[in-house]
């Protein structure tokens, strides 16, 4: 019984790992804009990994994208 639970937890962790990788891939632009620096990308990735909801940015606070 206990080993089944451990196996279930391991399967779920693997599924979550794949989902996190998929979400991280969505954050990275396919073609890098010349205006985005390595430092900005590193900062975005750090913010994306922050698990504390108090540090999250509300979507309403983000600037509108330029066309």
C-alpha cells in the first residue's frame, strides 16, 4: 500500500516536471527580440520561478503590448 503511494507521488512529480518545462518554454520567445538583453531574460526567469504569491505581478499592472 505504502509503495503504491510512493509510486503515485513519483509519477505526479514527473508529470509536474514536464508541465513546468512546458510552461518555461512558453516564457521564452522563439525568436529573440534584439531589445531583450540576457539580464532581462534572467530576471524574467527568476520572477517566473518565484513561488511566493505576494511577489507575483498582477496582469492588470503590466504595460499593454506594442503592435
